[in-house]
C-alpha cells in the first residue's frame, strides 16, 4: 500500500488501453493537446520534450478567454511504467501561481488492454493549493479515457 504524501493529490484510474498508450498520452504533444486541460478549457499551445531534463509547456484557454500556462521539466522517464515531472502554473489563479509541484505517474498493465495509472501530485505549499488542483484532474482523466478509447489509437 502506497503512502499519500502530505498536501498531495493521489488518484488511481483504470483505462482501456495499453501501458504504452497511457505513457504516450503524457509524453506525446499531439495526444496531450486533446486532454490535458481541465473542464471546458482547451489547449492552445503545447510543447513536450520527453527526455530527462526536457521542458514541458502547456497553454490553455478557458471559455472566458483567460490564458493558463503550465511549465515543467521531465525528471524521470521509464517507459512505459513511470514518469515524473515538475509542474508550475501561471495565470489568473493567484493561489496556485509559481508553486512548483511534482507529478508522478505510475503505469501498470492489469489485464488485456487494461492499464492502471496512479497519479500523484505533491510538494504543495498548503492544503488549499492541493485542493485547488484536486478539483481539476478528474475532468482531465475523463478526457484522457475518451481519447484512449478512440478507434485507431491501438498500436
């Protein structure tokens, strides 16, 4: 049983996809652009240099026109089972601005075309910052499930 770090967000999800597909969804910008923005936000720009030390940039636009920017650095890549990266937000939500968090994604095959993903985001400065992020991830993961289920996504 894994221990939840203090002031963290932890979520485990199962997807109808291979571990390779889930890993690619976190490292391939052409896939990331379809799901890595919460709610009705849409990704307007994305860059992902998926190598240790490589940079991540995500810009999304909310329905009211606000721009939200995420910057990060890939810290660990062990295809197709593990990713670790930093995650720093800038945008209109002052509470979470400039707080560098750590995202860790652990991916495990649990059956034929079934994969479990354990997502952990930690290093929050306060519980309020953790709660702010906690509300956004479920909608992202719902979008991810939809993307992974599309025809032609199988390798």
